[in-house]
């Protein structure tokens, strides 16, 4: 299994009577549909692949039971036996990509590292991503924003904490087209509304912009960079533990409201981090 790729391992764990493959047979199913190995072929294997795609979305294991007797009643084969298959998802390491290496970005990076995330940090100013300034950044990048894209997987949470809206307008379009699990942007709702409108004016699809959490962060009345980092990582952890993207705010809160409650609509300057 290649590092950084999500994959499901399907294992035949029990069989009875006549079946195509015996216990211990395995197959890998990748997110792009690629498979390695076989657990029996035919309609049963196709069904297992469908179930594997669901497991890749929520990361949860599954135990599947099949009878291979009579297709007229919905069975997936005619071999005459029964088979049990266990699906286990192996997900890439959770990663935080911090875009913007000012005071808040540095605090987010340090807390993410402490929490065990794989950390990547980007700033368009090379001097802000030197190792002496960001020792907790496992990968430090500058230059074109496209330089970060090879580090964005389906388990990457992008946190945009740049110094101004002009930077956001340049860096967001490539990030929106990435496979990132989540994209959050710091700033007031007013700032995001203006940014969103300008991006649409420049040709960004409105559907892609719906991916963005803005303002990012839980309501904890945060003030200092460290407190804001706690707010941001708290929301990301809640999102991860929910199981899938559609359940990111399963307690009834709208994640797009949190930043307004935390920072206030008239305090955008606090988010213009250097």
C-alpha cells in the first residue's frame, strides 16, 4: 500500500460449502477504483467494491455476508456456499496545511503538530517559512501556491490565515479544486462575502466556494493567536471525528457562523496577520 493513498482491504474471513475463494483471500480497493487481488470475482466482488467506496468515505469497517445459491432471490452467485468478508479502511495520515505563516498561522501549526497531525505550511514570502521561524513545520513551502498541491490528500485540512483578502483571492482557486477534506478561511463573514463575490466575478464556480468554512473556528471567545488556534483545531477535530464531511457540524451548529460569534463582524483587522 502506497503512503498517502486511501485503500480498503477486503478479507474473506469465513466460508461454508462451495465458494470461489477460501478464508484468507484478500483484495485491495483504492479510491480511484484500482484493485489488487481478488476475493471471488463476479457480482459478489462488484458489490464488495461498492461497499468499499462507502468505507473510504466514512473510514468505518464493515462485515459483509453473502449467500451464493439462488440469484432469483437476490444472491450474488450460484456456487452453493456462503461467505463472510471483512472490510477495513486504511486512510492517509491526517494533515494540516496552514496557508499563511503569520502569528496565527504559526500558532495553528504548533498546536496541530502537538495533536499529532502531519504539518505543511505555506507562505508566499520565503523568509516566513524558514526552519528557524517554523521548526514545527514538517514541510515548509513558498513560491506559487501550486507548490502545495502534491501535499493535499483526501485527509488534508486546509487552514487559510493570510494577511489580507488580496492574497486569498490568488491562492484559493487552486485549493478549491484540490481533494482536501476541508478548507477553512479566517476572517469576518463580511470579509468572506466580499472575497466570495470577487472570486465568482473572476470565474470561480459557486459550487466550489460552498466547500469553504468561513469564518473558521469554534465559538470560544478567542483573542490571542494561541486561543484562535485552539478554536480552529477544535473545529477540525470535531469534523474529523464526525466520520464524514456531511456530518461536520452534527451538533446543529452552522460552522460558517462560528467565526462571527468568536471574533465579531467589526474586527476583521484582528485577522490580518503578518
